C-alpha cells in the first residue's frame, strides 16, 4: 500500500478536506489535456473518486477504471452518483494489474508525491496505455507552498510541529515531474501550473474542514493538548487572509505534466 493509502483512508473526511479542491484543479487539468471523447481511461490513485467524477463529466469516456490502495476511499468512490460508469478496484500504481495496451489514456491526480518510485509508476501507466495515448498527472506544489492547507502547515511549523505531508514532496516540482515523464520514455511532453481559489465561509469552516484527523497534519492536530489547539487557532486567526465579510480566501497551485506513449 502506498503512503497515501495509509494516510487517507476515509473517503467522506477526505471529501471535505481535499475533494472539492481536487475537483476544481481537475477540471482545469482536463481542459488542458483536451482529450477526445469515447476513450478508455485508467485513473491511477483515484482515491474517493473526486477526480474520477470530473473525468466522466468532462471527457465522456467509454469506460473508466479507478485503482487505489485504500478500501475506505474506494467504498466512498462507489457511492458517487457521477461515477457510476467507473469500475473501482484495489491496486498499486507501481504494479498495475492490467495487460499491455489496455487503455487509451491514463491520469494520476494528486498522488505522485506519495509514490515511492514515480518513474516506475509512470512506466506502468505507459505500459497499459496504447501507443499515442495520453499519460498525465497533476500535484499540489508542496515545496513552493501550493498545498491548499498551507496556512495550517505554516502555523504548525511556527509551533515547532513539522509532520511530513508526503514521502517525496520534491516529486511535485515542475522540473522533476517533467524529468519523470522523460525517464518513462514519454513523448510530446508539456507542463503547466494550475491555480485554484481556496475559499471558506469563515474561520469555523476553515477549521472544521482542515482539522479532520486524516493525513499527517490532521493526525498532528488530533494529538495536540486543548491548550495547544487553542494556541494554534489563535495563530491561524492572526495569519489567515480574512475578508470584511468573514470569508477566508487564498490561492493553491499545482503542477501538471502530460505526454504521449511512444
């Protein structure tokens, strides 16, 4: 099981924490891919199906197979009304359980930093996709502060709390992602930045959404004492960009790369 499968095993909680931002980023990502309709897709690391649902709505595929190492995430994915077309199953991005040339296109949404060997995963996607098919991924830019919960990360760091969000954060750098695609033998490689507005109705919305006991940061918050938790809230209120109506708004950003199977 990948690190993501171990840390993010509750599909419903993940939806509030990250699913809505994943959908916004995913829509831009798919518009950029501009893939034709009627393709057979594999969605690698599909999680709770947030991106899978957007993929089906925007690309009109003939079939979609979502694969993920977390049973809890897959259980939630199967409940999504917009993902009924998809078939979901357990699996590892580095050893995809499919024959060569089984699909027309492959996507990997918000996963690459949690994979031990991204090049191996990219090669696996290239193996199961037919020649000329699209292979693409996007990931929040962890090193540059593009993660949607970055204000929380900064506040925890100021308190001396620095849990690791991903096993390989550098894998989200644009130049590293491009290099990964090159090493996997993909052609016509292109990259871009995806920018997503992050908006909460007020501080309580921000806190409830981002303090769920999921992922390394959620687990760190769950382990705080009541006094430490209040200190964290105070620090966040001082630093968050709140508007006059109480809304909290800032920007997250992700790097994306695409290529074609030789």
